[in-house]
């Protein structure tokens, strides 16, 4: 058994942030560079305003991925990305075998974890509504009380 004296959770949150962030930066960049194709695909899936939604999703994925990697407002960035993954599961991945949904399903779980727990102690900027207190075990931002 590995003994890490309270920092294991922080390493786990960092790993979640980095892996999800890299995936979203890559996916968002691909969408931004193929925006017409993405808009057409969204339209064919029945998503209203396919072209406009393509821009919104591409920018949210790219900027949200950067926020996750850098640790900037992780909880605020995680929820819109989780919503994107939920919509992807209900549209693009609905008809295929569950195996085709492993990626979005895993990302959805990761984002829910980051949205509820926060990004951990090693962040550049925490959400202003979060009252973080640094303890010997790291930041309790994910479980801290909200400011009144």
C-alpha cells in the first residue's frame, strides 16, 4: 500500500484535470479547424442551430480544456463540459453500441467528479464563490462552504 500522507487525493484530482483537459483542448481545436463539418453534423443530429452550436461547443471545449489543465475555475469549467458530454451521449452516441460511448461516458464521470470536488490544491485560480482554506492536506475547495 502506498502511503502519501494526505496528498494522494490531490494527485488524483490533478490527473483528472490534466487528462480531461488535454482531451477537450484537442477536441475543441479539431472542431474549430473543421467548424463547417461540425455544424453540419450537429444539424444532422437534430441539434437546433447546428452552426451556432458548433461554435459554442468548440469554444467551450477548447477554453474549458485550457481551464482544466491550468486549474482556473475548475468547478465552473467542469459543468458546461459535462453538459456537452451528456448531449453527446444522447445524440451522437445514442444509436451506436455502448462501446462507442466509453469516451464521453468516462469524461462525463470525470467532469462530475471535478465539478463536485473541485480541482484540488494545485490550481492557479479558484472560483470566487468558493471559500478555500488550505490545510495540511491541501485545499478543501470542493467541500468548503459557499460564501454568503
